[in-house]
């Protein structure tokens, strides 16, 4: 993710991590431990989530194990993101970005989760003589092409307004982490 390349992580990462946080200390009966298709992997994760629902709470002595499970879930999420770069995932409140960016049609909203965890919700409203009217995380503003329309609090990531498409009916943005 260096050299200005960035893949924002869709909420799939949060969904996997959220499924794993439920508990530890149970043997997961996965059946096939090396599924070779996405549906097989999803099925294995579903079985893990079902087993986690049966556990009460994580006790303090299992905190290290809980951290290991979260790290592994994050690794799975990142690999899925790398393989699915450029796809818009159905039923996921987020977009996986390539360096080409993502198009936001007028009147629509797209939400991304950047590498540092910041969520950025963007809506393209209209084109004016002074710039392009957009709402970024609920704040409306006018932006010229090339502007950084959102910068993370830690300054490590930003969303850049790249261009318009289809006679100004869409704007294209790209998330970058340095």
C-alpha cells in the first residue's frame, strides 16, 4: 500500500472482525479446513460465527487469543480486498478502490473505509460555476478537480477528486494513503 497505492477496506473487514470477537476457547469444527472457493471460505466463516455465538463472553485470560483471532480476520479481509480490487461489493456499505478511483453518480452516495479506519461518505450533488458541490461526511462543500476532499485526522490518508465523467453526471474520487 506504499507508493500512493491504496485499497480502501470495505465493511467486509468489520463484518469478519465482528464475527470473530464473539468469543474464543472453542474447537471450531470446520470440516474442510482448506476451502478453495469464496463460497467455501464464506461457509467456513459462517460456521465459525455460529460457534462464537454459543460462547458467552471472552474472559481476561483469553485476551491474547482474541487479539490473534482479530489479526487473522484482518489478514483474511485484506487478502479479499487485494483480490477484489476495483469491484463494488453488493450489500456492503463500502467500495474497493483501485488507482483509477470510483465513480459517484449525481445524487448517489458512496462510502469507503480507508486503511487507517476512517469512514468517508461522499455524495455528488451538482456542478456549479465555482466548483463541484459534494457532501463529505455530512458537510457540504464546493471542490475543484484535483482537490483533497477529505484528509484523515492523522494526515496519513486523503480522498482526492480526480475528474468527472459522462458530461458531468459522475465524479471520480480516489483514496490514497502514504
